[in-house]
């Protein structure tokens, strides 16, 4: 009985693609304390796009979905290396499309993890 195997380049490309897709959509709350109020200071929108990587001799497409970010400023409580002289920290937070449209620059909000 003949055993068929997947070519290494295809297997490597599939592994890279699956690893990349696992990282898409991860929220990032490194410096903003999600139990305190923060002020929206800017809206940032990135349209969906596709990039390509070369895995051996195979060109592998990677889809990047549309992304909605709010730049938040939190003052008073934060501590650490990213705190400015006024005691505030700025952080870009990925949100849903609904949240992106719901908040305006200058709004004070409390962020919570789900």
C-alpha cells in the first residue's frame, strides 16, 4: 500500500498560516488599568488587507481583518515606565466596530475584559 505524504513546503506554509491566524484579534491592554476610567483621545481605523510571506518556495497569503482601535489616556493611578511627567499613560486598545462608533474623542469610559 502506497503512503502519500504532504510536501514539506505545504505543511510549513499551513503551519505558518494557522499560527498567524491564532494571533489575529488579540486585545492588548498592557498599560491601561481596566478598572479605572480612561479618556478616548483618538480613533484609529485599519482597513482589512492581505499580506504574503514566502515559506520555502510557496507564497502564503495572510488575511488581516479590519481593525478598530481607540487611543486611551489614563491619569492618576498608572505606574511604570510608560507614564509621562504628568502621571498619565496612553494606550491603544482594540475594540469592536460598535464600540468604535459609540465613543467620541473626549469621552470618559471604563474598559473591561470579557
